[in-house]
C-alpha cells in the first residue's frame, strides 16, 4: 500500500511541476511586467495543482490483484470503469453555467481569488479553465476505453453525448425546481440579452429596451439590471454604446420579455450620439442585482473582465 501511495504522489507531484513550468512560460511569454507575473503566482499555483490532479488521474493506475471478469462481460477493469464514470459525471456538474453565465468551475475559482481566464491583452485570451476541463475529459475517456473489452467506440460517443446534453438539462431542472429570485431567471444565450433604441431629437435622449429572460419561479422577481455593451461596440469610432442601468425591472412568472422606457444621462448622450438622431444597439451581457444585494453575471469571462458590482445598490423605491 505504501508503494501504491508513493506512486500516486509521484504522478501528482510530476504533473504539478510540469504544469507550473508550462503556465509560467505562458505568463512570462505574454507579459513583460514583473509585478503582473508576481500577482499571478497564486493563480499559477492553483492551476498547477489542478493540472497535477488531471495528470495523476490520467496516468496513475493502482496495481491490485487481478480478478477475472466473466467472458461475456464488456468490462475489463471494473474499478477503472467506475472511476471514469464518476469523473465524467463530476465534469458534467462542473461545466454547468450556474449561478452565472460562465461555468461553475470558473465561479468556484473566482471564490478562491483565482483568475480562470488569462487575458494578457485586449485582443487575446487564454482559457485556462477550458484547457484543464478538456484534459480532464480526455483522462476520463482514456480510463473508460482501457476499462472495456468491447463497445469502446459506442462508450466514447455516449460520453460525448452525455457531456453535451446533461449540463443544459441540469441547469433547466435547477432553475425550475430549486432556484429562486434572480437565479430562477432563464436567458437564451443564442439571442441578444437586450435590444435598445433611442433618439437624440430631444434633450432627454428617450428610448426603450426590450429585455429577454423568463422567470421560471412562481413569484415575481424584482431586479436592478446593468446592460453591458460589447467590446467592439465600445471601441467603434463612429459612436459609443453606453452601459445602461435599469433601476427596477419586474420579471413576472413565465413572461419571456418586457419593454423598459429609458433615457440617457447628458454625458452618455454627448459620448454616444456623435451627431446622430437615432441609435439602436444589442447587448450581449448584463448584471442582475437583487434587493438583498445578490448579483448574477450574465456574460462570459472571455468577453470582458469582471464588472464591478460592489458599488451598485438596488433602488427599492418605485
């Protein structure tokens, strides 16, 4: 038993060291700032520990007395088979986009103050979490294939189908039966989260926004919404699409969309209009804030850095 334990720690330690070297090269190659590299040491350490776990999961197989399986059995190694099934099941939970729009794995890493997505500059993004998730999935598939005598191709195809369909199904079940408040609001990420249009023929900059989102709970949900413009809209030379704050939006049960009247502040009008009389924009990201101070980020971390919500407060007045 001591020999087997040492073998596991050897795989884990070797994987951790190799991961730290690779991540260090990546950070050093993409930035010349020593202070940034120093700030990234903690995240690199956590990434490397996760990489060591994936490495050991892929390579470590404890030597146990061989127990012959029946000749008609598809399974060659029962322990390795269940290990792969548990790994795939765990992975399907970790990629659920809840409570935010990005995967649960990235949310957990952020709770540990670990950077899940490395953006050395605005035009480039390294999906650290996605790399580790893919490697872990490959390790699970490798264990699954090695554990079977027959039907390996079918098993791999079923694993891909499960990992693709299970997370959306589990998310839908959570929001219908367990979530409440802003976490019970379901968005269709294949469509813009909001579309706004307004004109500048008057000093008020009046307009309206159509907010999508279906409240799957049985009670109305009141939320403050901050609409976030996309990167290409913010950098457009012709005009600037502003972030828009909607102080009080009510999501009635099972209603899919609602229209909110808006007006721009004088500073937003000056930056946005650029001598135009009307403008229309789609928003692919938003932040939901509840009356009790909870917030929900409906955007992918690769699209923009974390939007600061600490200074925002819910206005509960009508």
